[in-house]
C-alpha cells in the first residue's frame, strides 16, 4: 500500500468525504464520525430508509476511551480481542464531539479497533474517528473486495482504497456493555464462549435492531424527545417550537433552508435535542419529502411522534 494513497484517503476523510477501505471483516464505507454531514452522506450513499447507528472505528484503545466510557469489563474484552473483529457498545462521551447521527440519537456508541494493516494506517493518518458500515448499497451483500464496493456504490464513494480481499468476510461481533448484563447484539467471529471466558459472566443474546426494546419497559418512544412532536405542521401554534424544512421565516430552527436532505439529516438529532426544551410545549415539524434521505428522516420523525406509553 503506497503511503501516498493513505495520505490522500486520510485527507479526504478529514475534509468530510467518503472513503471505502478494507478491514479484516469486510470493506467499510468511511466518513468522519465527528462530522454530521459526512455521516449523513454515508446514509445517503447506502440508500437505507432508516437511520441505524453506525460503528465508529479508531486505531487503538486510547482513541476508543476518548469516545466512550470504559468499565473493567470493557477494558478486559478490549485487551483480549482488539485489534480485531469485536465491536463494543458503550456510553458516549459527549466531549468527544461525535456526531449525534452516528449513534442515531442514542446515548451509546459502537466502537471497533480493526486489525487490518491498511485500516490501521488510514485511521492513524486520518486522526479522526471514522464511522463505517459495510460498503454496499442497502440490501446488497457485504463487500469483501474493492471491486464489490465499486460495483455497489460507484460514484457515491469519493475513493476506494484497494487492500485486496478481506480475510474474515463476516461482520464483527457486536457486544453491548451499557447495562449490567453483557448482550450479544450481532454474532460474529468472536463467539459468546470467547467473550464469556474473558468476562467470567454469561452473555445473553439480544436483537441487533437497536430500536427493539431491550427490556419490556423500553419501548420505541423511549428514544423520542420529552415534548410531544406534531408532524406536517405549516406554522407554530402558541407555545410550540417550529422545526422548519425549506423556506420558513417563522421557524425556531431549520433542518435545511435550501431544502437539502443531506443537510437536514445532518441537523436532525441536534435540532430535536435543542427544541426539547422547557420554553416549548410541543415540537411542530414541517413536512420533509418522502424520497432519498427523506425516507430515513421521516421514519425517525414518525417514531418521535408515536403515541407515548
Ligand atoms: O465488521 C464490521 O463491523 C464492519 C466493518 C466495516 O468494520 N462494519 C459494520 O458496521 O458492520 P455497521 O455500522 O454496519 O454495523 C452496525 C451494527 C448494527 O448491528 C447496529 O445495530 C450496531 O452495530 N450498533 C451500532 N451502534 C449501536 C448502538 N449505539 N447501540 C446498539 N447497537 C449499535
Ligand atoms: Mg452491513
């Protein structure tokens, strides 16, 4: 791998562009995890109709600890399996400046230290945490060669770093350590038995759909703002905050005055958070077109507006 290639790829990442790169599992579609617009571009390029939280890649444990709160369990499994195909879901450190979109609004973040030498070199050169789902269009098969990425994403990615075929070919194991009991969210090469041997505790199986309740008390509306959300608003009623889209002189905040869906996706979680404030009774949201990234934005807004339980 030419160092010029790595330097160029790292510069693109720092500039908010998308770079596909090899890991030991599959090729990732990378974007700066601190840049809301870069993360929105990842969702746009993948063409998913909803926002699922993405894995943030860092070169080592020290960089990971800057992004999330590690306890003794997390340090033990990190020492045993990093670098390698294990992803840990841990509480976010807000001071790390990670995009809210990368966590899909959740208070946790998924972190992984990949072992592939090209991924390692790129992450060190980039100097920013890199969000990277598998580098394929939604619904496509996971890419294990640079040609697969080009065939699936084409011009939607700014650069593909070719590191040859991936060794594992199966995405990383995802382990949730945000609660008392370790939960396996996605099976992978590192097995529950491997994890249990290090943790000295049973690992229970969970769903890898982070919107699914983890326990009976945890329903969809758990992820909604405290204030009620009113959709398809044209103006603010007394006491309401108005979240605009497109030209909207009366809006309290605007997802995108120019009606740009990437910009709107980048602003969505921060805007909902800012408007979920005691100054307002309700968050009224103007309509967002149901196409492209608008599908994922509307999916999230409908969840936020769903009746509370
Ligand atoms: O092998 C891999 O992990 C590949 C390579 C490129 O590193 N990456 C990958 O990333 O598969 P991604 O973003 O597609 O994986 C997302 C997985 C999903 O199962 C998602 O539900 C889970 O990680 N996840 C991410 N953040 C989460 C969070 N805060 N809470 C719960 N689950 C989370
Ligand atoms: Mg995938």
